[in-house]
C-alpha cells in the first residue's frame, strides 16, 4: 500500500492534485459492536470529512465534477482495526481512492466495425453448424 500522505503534510490524490491535511477534519469515537472494555473505553473509530464545495485546493472543473459525483462533502468512516492510528491511515487511503475515482474521466468509446474476415469466419461457422445439425436428422422420404 502506498503511503497516503507526503512529508509536507499533503495527501496526493492524483499526479496533479494534492490536498493539504489541514483541510481534512478528523473526529474520533468508540467503535461499535463487540469488544468488551477495550471497545468501550478507546476511541478507535475515525470519521474523516472533507468540504468539496469550499476547498481551495480544487480547481473549478475538479470541484464541479466532484460535487456532481460525490456531493458537496465527502465523508469516510473507518472502524476496521483496533488501532486509531491504523484506522486514520485507512480513512486517508479510502479518501484518496474515492477522490481519484470521482475525478476519473472515462475515455469515450470509438465505435468499430467487424472486419471482412471476421464476418466471413462467422458466416462459415454458421454454415458448418447448420450442416452438422442437418446431418443428424433422419432421412424422411415421401
């Protein structure tokens, strides 16, 4: 797994987009579910919030695309591990993945046509299959 944050305190989302860690808001709370005393007294659940609409790190096109696909705020909640530090790392990594997916632009599909050889092979295969099935039929004489 690649490190989610650089030494400068930024999260590298794509090659051209870096989000400062200061723009990410972290909240910590107790994890739900079983776990006894440890789960009841330790705040290991991490909630990461990022204001897409108000972020100065995003360009206008990036902001518009993210608001359309993700919404005005991105929220990531992680309580997979027993360690708050590990959950925080996972939250930053999932944030990075969701941001990158939201910014991804699909390549437009170029319509193609089957080649002449492909059409001929398909028709030859159909003729062979038809002949094979015809040869299995019993001869009916009038």
